[in-house]
C-alpha cells in the first residue's frame, strides 16, 4: 500500500504541475507555467502537430525557463515538475522513516524523539536535498531547480499522507489481524 502511494504521489505531482495552477488552494501558477490538459500531457510527443500551442516562459528560482520551440516545454520545461517529484520522493522517504520506528506501535505511543539519531539523519537528508536545490551549480549538475515556499507546502501536503496510511495499517494490524498461536512442546 505504501509503495503504491509513493508511486501515485511522485508521478501525480509531476502531472499535477503541468495540468493545474493550484493544489488545495495553494497557488502553483505564480511561476507563470503554461497549464495543459491531461490529454495534451499524455500525448506531448504530438505537440508539433497541435495548432496554436504556445508555452509561456516560467520562473524557477532566479532563472527564467524559456523555449525556442513551444514543444520544448515538455522536455526542458519538465525541470520544475521533475524537481517537485524528486522532492516529494525525498519527503515521503523521510516521513516513512518515522513509520519504521515500530512495526506495530503508533507514533502517538512511540514518538519520533525516542530515536534522536533518526531525527538527526532526517534533518541531514533534508538539508542535503536543500543544498542541491539552492546551490546553483549543484542544481545544474542534478538538473533541478529551487522550489518556492508554496511549492514546498505542496510537497509536504502530498508527502505526509504516508504517515497516516501507515498509522491506519498499524491500527488494523494491532486490532484486526489474528496473532499467531504458538504451541509449546
């Protein structure tokens, strides 16, 4: 179930950025990217045959991403969508590490601070991710761009449900799955 959610979230945020300019009221259109239909996104390779398609330049960090050919929007222009997708994956894995504190116990009974080293590792992982996002030459090497505050809010909103999903699975495991009975010899 968790793996399915990870796949849906990472691919979903990529597609969402292309097809919407907001997420739960959070403005994603402030960068000026061109919103396309899901049908256009699915058939992006047909772009040269589309009549009157025009992709607007958009901002990413301090850079303006522009295109000589509007159809490059689906190639060079995917840098923001790919960065959102990667950031969601990083955040999901950090949140999922909280679930690994216990196979059965809820985070309410075994809180994250019970393992301070895990919190240090999570903090370092997020910090390193931010370094590659916000140090320009590293961002260029990794082919990603800086995210705005509103984009980070979307990343957290899309990533956090992995904690809730695992809490529900732990609850079901604790309360509705028969415990194995061991025979004594």
